[in-house]
């Protein structure tokens, strides 16, 4: 019987399973012992069960306009308890600093007056929304949910690749990955103490309820989705169901006199907290895109009046700007008087004097990113680009240096991945999800590990053809089980929102329906 690891090769970066070929690291010993005796046919059968489970449940994503089952690899990624503690502390530190920055930049602007962040960075950011200035959330939280993308460098150290504090996507895969993996690798679960992930919906609901307007004791929370044609609609529906709240679209809500209400079969019902999964541009046609048919007219005015809370807050995108990312270590020092616990990837600010002249001759060695890019779109990896691609991106950078950053090409860490009938090393990243209720920042133990499936590829996003892995965070051996979080009391049952979406095909739809379908596809984030 052939060994599944027989042709496995260590890559140029950090291999997370093996310190030396054939010698698994301590965190992977139980998993390696389970996989090694399996034949490729046995592992293939388990992988097929895994894929079929996702297909049967409709767990999909959109790739080039086509809905596909989300690829989940059968080999999990494992993180030791001590390593995860560093991640937890570093992510929470980063969010605290970004919260302070957002409150400042939409308020007094002291960080700009003190020169920590140049005014031009904010003034030229496409996601700095003047309409959001002066809106003060009830409990001071603007980042209710965050996804901080991490990578391991060549020495195995976690580094921050980017921050996602607008509408971070992908947590549904974390929950579903765990449920599916428990069925196909039960022997490893029995031999390994893994921290659970099922507390996420309860923690999110707790944070949303804590963000309710002043004086609301039993708030009504809803999840606002662009609609069924959005690539993350499965996630919207899952989160709403797990939290026990209504999933609504813009047409289900009405705003009159700065009060938002939900249309139900029993009449209108007040809404206090909206967990929105719609981009700022489409959220309120009064203040943003006037042609939006998926938002709610007057929503921002209601938030300003303190009658409804929007989570995450409008305007958070200024902190997502990849040029602002380069200032986050300085923001940590400025607001928290602490040193960053998680370093950034080495990054060049191309709008600074002299930097462009230094970078342009080296574009073939660097990673070039548009500051407003999402889902891996627009990224050019110099070492893998053609001469024509390098010439094209160089022209774009010269025309708009503010619109790009350049980063050192990090050889992302690798984890064994089932490719065909053998295990091969593939590059991965990690998106931990954090929930902020105003009193503390809770980091979901695990997060979304994304894997670049083509050999040598470094772009891991599902929208670029990547897959995922279940992420196991090991618990301390002497800790009985401190990680089970009790669910808050369920909200009272309420009548369903009026109107149900039509998920049928687009053939024969009218012009207004076609516009709605297009905006549903455009109006949310890419993972």
C-alpha cells in the first residue's frame, strides 16, 4: 500500500505539518498517525463524502459567475494553544486601535492633527464617507465583527496581511467545515482536544444586542442581505438562522421619521439593530448610490438620530484601505501606547517621495496590490507575472501611486492538501474572526483557513479559485473545557418578514428585476 506522503516535498516556506520530511511537528502527530496508514482510495472515499455533504447542503460560492460547491480539503490545519493565544491578543489589540482610529477620524481628527496619519491619506480614500461623520454608536462600537487576514512567514511567524472591518465574509464556512470534518475524521477528534467554534452565533448576537440604541431593553435584531443572487447569501441565511433572527432584504424594511420598521404579516415591527451584509454604496440611496434598489432610504439618518444601530458601522472602509494598513502599527503605539503583537508584512507606500523610483525596477520581485481591491482581484505577483502584465501594472502604478501598495513576496506557509490521490503541500492563509461587544473582544478559536489549490499559487481567495481547510485550535491539556459559551436567551418569536425572495433563474425577468439581481451580486464582499 502506497504511503499518502510518499511523494510529499517540503516547499520553500514554512511547512506547518513537518519540521523535517517524515517528521511531523508535535501538534500534527495524531493527525499524521491517522492519515499515514490510509490508502489513497480510503482517503478519497472520505473526501468524496465531505464534498457530497457540502453539495447536498447547498454550501456554495460564486466563481466567475457560476455557483460551485465550496472546496473543503480533508486535511485540517492545526494551531497549538500557545500560538493561538498570541493570535488572540494580537487581533484584539489591532481591533482596539482601529476602533479608536475610526472614532477619531469621524470625530475630532486628532490623529491627523498630530501627523500620525497624513491628512491626504484620508482625503483621498474612496471609503472615507463624510456622511458618516458625527455618528456616535450607542456603545462606542463600530467594528462589531472583524476578519484579520494572517499569514505565516518563512520562519513560521504570523504576520498581518490585511484588515477587514467592513463586512468580513466566510465565517459560515468555519462552522460548516467543522460539522463536516467531525463526520469524516472522527478518530482524530476523539484523540485531540480541539476548541469548538459553535459559539460564534451566540457571541455575535450578544454583541449586536449590546449595541442597541439607548433605552431599548429587548432589541429586535435583523440580518440585512442584498438577496439570493449574492455569492454569500448562504452565509447570510445561516447566521440569521443560528442567531434566531429575521433575514431581511431592503424591500422588507421601511424608514419613517428616523425609525426603521420591518414589514411582517402582522404589520410593521420596530427594528433596533441591523447586521448589514450590504456595501456602503448600496445601503442608503438617500446618501449614497441613488440607483440602489437593495438598500433602505433614510437608514443613515435613523442611525444619526440614535434610533437604529448599523453593524458594522458605515464608513469603516477607511480602515480597510490597504495604504492605511501600513499605518496600523503606528496607530497601536499612538492610541494604546503598546508595541504591535502581530507585525505587518513589509510594505512600500508608493505615494511617498522616492519610494516609487526604488520599487519600479523591482516589480518582478514584489507583490503589487490595489488599495481598494477585494477578494484577490487586481493583485499582481511579480515573480509569476508575464512581461506584459508587469508593464501593465507599472503603467497603472505610475498613473496612480496612491492607488497601490507593494509588498515583499512572502513564501506563505504550506499544509498537506489532497490533490488527486496524493497529499501535496499548498499555500494557506488564515482569517480569524473577532466579535466586539463593547466590553471585550472575543476571537473565534480557529477562523477560516484558505488554501491556494494550484501548485505554487499564492492567491488563496475562493473568488480566485481557492479552497478552505478546517482550522483546529488545540486546547491546553490541563484545561477542562473553559471555551463553551452559554447561549443568550432566545429572542421572542416574531412574525416572518413580508415578501419572500424568488431564487429562480434570471431568464425573462424585467429591467428592474435585472437591476436588482446585478446589485445583489455586487453589493456584498468577496471572500
